[in-house]
C-alpha cells in the first residue's frame, strides 16, 4: 500500500509543540497516504499522544502546520474543528467508556457529533442509529453484551466497544493511542487483528501508537519512530527486522532497549494496579 | 523510564532551583496562628459573658415555665394531622426536586473541569454560597409576605432555593472528581460542550447527585416543622398560632431576660 500515488490524507510539516519549556514535538514532518496503516513507535514521553492529538485537532501547534482531510487544522474555527474531529476517530489506552452506561449507549455516543443537543439514555437516540450501533457491536463480536454495563466487561472487550464507538463516527481516519498497552497478550492480539481487519475492509487510514516493537513489526505498512519528540525512523515494515528497528529507534543494542521497554511495561502495570486499588 | 542516555530533564533550564525542605511551611504556620487567635478570642469572649452557675440555676425556673406552658400539647385531629403531614411531605419533595434541578446548571458552572469560563465559575460558586448562607426560614418569611397565608408555595421556594447551596456544592465536587476520559473521548469524536457533559460527565455523577438530593431531602424534612412555624403551610403551622399569642414563652425559651 505504501508508495501508491494516492493523495495524502495527513500532511504534517515542521510541527513543533511546546508545553511551557518542555518540548513535546520537534520539527515533525509526516505524510500519510489514504488507506495506509502506520505504526507510531516510541517510548513513553516521546510525544506519540501529542502527535495524535494534533491530528485530531485537539492541540494547536506551536510551530508548523497540519493538513488533515484537506483542512488546514491550525486555522480552523471551533465549529470546523468539531466537524474535523467527527471524521477522525480515536481510541485510547484506557478505553474511556462511561463505566455505568450500557455498552450500547457507549457505542451510541460515537454518533453525538451527528446529532444536535445532548442525549441521555439509549432511547433518546434515533432508531436508525441504534440499529447501526448494534451492527457495529456485532462486527466487533459483542452484540450479546449490548445491554450490559460497560464496566462489567474485560479490558479487551471494552477496547472492542471503543472501536465500535469509533466506527459510529463513520471515520476516514482511525487514531489509536496505545490501544493495547493495558491488555494481556491474548486480548492485545485480538484487538490489533480487529483494527487491521476493519482498516482493510473499510479502507480506513490508521495511525496507531505502540511501544512494543514486536507488535509493530508484523502489523502495519509502515513504522514511524519517535524519540524525544523527533522522528528518528520512517520506513516501510516490509522486510524490516527487529534489530534494525532497535538500532535506529533506540540507537542502543537491541537487548538493552528491550529491557528498557520491559521495565517500562512493568512500571505501567504496577501503576495501573495501584490506580485500581486507590 | 529507563534509557541509556542522559535524562532529558538535565538540558531543560529550570525556572528555579528546588526549595530546600522546610520544617514548617508558611501555609501551616498561618493556619496555626489563626487557630491560636481563635482560641484566645473564644476565651476572652467567654470571660466577658455574664456566665455564672447561679445564673444557670436561676434559669431552671424559666425552663419549668416553658414545660408548663407546653401542657397540654394539642395535636390536630387525625384527619387534619394526615393532611398536614401530606402537605409537608409534598412541600419538601417539591422543594428538594426543584433544588436538585437548579443545582445541575449551577454545579456545571462551578466545577473547574466543566465551566465554560473562569468568570462563570465564580458566578456558579457565588450562587451556591449565597443560597447556602440565607436560611430557608428567612426565605420562607420573605416569600410568605407575597403569597396568601397558608399557601405552600413559599415553603417550596424557600427549600428550593436554600437547598441549591448544598446540593450544587457537593455535586460540583463530584463533577470535579469524575474521570475526564469519557468526556475527552466525546470531545475527540466531535461532540459539543453540552454533549460532553451529558454524555461523558453526568452519567458518572448521577449516583452522587441522587444521593445528595436524598440527603438534602432528609434535612429538609426535619427542618420543615420550623418552616411551618414560619407560616408557610407545613405541619408546624398550628404550633405557630397558640404561641404567637404568648410571646413570653418564646422569650423564656431563648433564655433572654424580661
Ligand atoms: N497537556 C500537557 N501539558 C504539559 N506537558 C505535556 C502535556 N501533554 C504532554 N506533555 C508532555 O509532552 C511530552 C510527550 O508526551 P506524550 O505525547 O504524552 O508522550 P507519549 O504519548 O509518547 O508517552 C511529555 O514530556 C509530556 O510530559
Ligand atoms: Mg501516550
């Protein structure tokens, strides 16, 4: 898919983002073609989330420009930004469902941008949307959970609900911010496969951030590596080996980098457990 | 984070060096000073009061008089009593419901994470503080001047307004403690501000809203007899008529000297 002559759907040039004196992104150039599946690789703090949030119009750049779906993001009005965000879907590491709402209602909130005014309760959504939501739930294999409270679902199931919610937007771009970082290996595998399938079936453009090289290698069309807010790697996945990624992305020996990532994972899961206890 | 390079923090110029640890922080010291001042003032105030044991013993006669005037307690007939209790319940329920409803926009304004603008946040908090500060009895008395005697409306309005203070305060706290994630997910999907609130925040804080309203209902129910005394048509109303003819009793009850 990489290298086809389709017009870019995302063009980022010279993007720099500062938070106070902290530089989260530095002079990022990135072009993504329609239908491409891109992995954004980088350690925690390397700027992956910040970059994705810019593409969804949730942050405005300190310097540089972004073109997304033919819109110049940094010049958009609040109203046009909302319209852009409705065409770009996003899923998150922590799923971000409303725990007390049913699975179906959580999925329906993905369609809010198409409705005027707030909604509360499944029955306040138009019937056609409810049917559509059930269709998406069927697609992610959770139709039978439609009327359960979302907090009762496992992490992997919740992320699939979040994917169904994203599909309600009928998006052209799907941004995934470490979608499997809180999941066990089996659910991770399942969620990553699902995203890949949906991307292929719907011709979605996907930009998915990860910090596990293993997951990234067999998955996307292309890997973009971020380090301290800078793009340090941008290459097609085909024929890429793990040590090649490690070398460019970490500039350290693969084993050391791998250990660093494993330490980070362990720390994160520890924090998660603590957060759950608190 | 474990990396094999120099940590990035070192090349960031820090605005100021970290302050050396101090044993007593200024805020603590200030709090302590205020406490000591308050204690000293209380002792001084107590010493200026004409508070002696002989005075207390002398007041026993007053207390006896109060209890004598209470006898016989004359309750209304069963039918009237049932009507008055029903009326009281109605006033308290309606007043609390009105307050709970008004509290939603007030809390939305007052909560840091949902307020549309900093100025409006102060407005929301001011509404909460003012409604909490004015006692419902005062409101009821004020409203009873504008409605027919015995009308339940002053009671409903009084409870409805005064309760906004507590419900909106606790509700705003709950909103501020809610998880930001679902709200931001709706924003990321192109939702509007009101959709963020009703779709991402309100479902999370709904249980706390109901619990606070029920708690306030309980308080209002217990306070309703006094509201009735203020003449706003609750079960305290009949109590008001006999004693209003005998101001001595109230004077005695409050312990003031004739
Ligand atoms: N809203 C924010 N305010 C201040 N600093 C931020 C904010 N968002 C991100 N940062 C900083 O930007 C850097 C990149 O963060 P992030 O994009 O979250 O990285 P990643 O997603 O790769 O872990 C970090 O140093 C982080 O502390
Ligand atoms: Mg991140």
